């Protein structure tokens, strides 16, 4: 029996056809990153300008959306991610026990 995980849900073979029918797939082309932030739920949020179009699933291939960006936008994304991860790290409690060794 094959299992597919999607957004926390687990689909078995019998449900796979339903999963594929319900799954909406898109091509998301990033034009510009405007801002990044994070929240108390451990999520990183991005404000973006993007072109979004429907993407037809291909038979025999699990449906998925496609995120497309230029090299320059990928570099911006990397910098924004590094900043947000650093911010997460500053919010974590520091260990009271040092390493011995």
C-alpha cells in the first residue's frame, strides 16, 4: 500500500485518485520579494509580487506546483531566509548548561 503525505494529511492508494483530483497545481513565478517576517508558529512569511497560472498535472506523476524565480530573486530569497532564521535563533532560550570537554 502506497502512502502520500500532503499538508499533514496522509493519503492511501484508494484515496490517491481523490487526492490528485482535489490537488490544485500552479506555476508561481516570483517577480519581486517585497518583505519577509516570521511568526510565533515557526513560519516564515514572504510578501511577493508573483504571476500565478494554473498548471495541468501530468498523468503518472504526482501533482505539484512549481515555484519559478530568476537567479537574482533566488539570491534575495537566500538573504531573506538567512535573516529570518537568525531572528528565530535569537528568540530561542539559551541553554543554561555549557558544554564540558
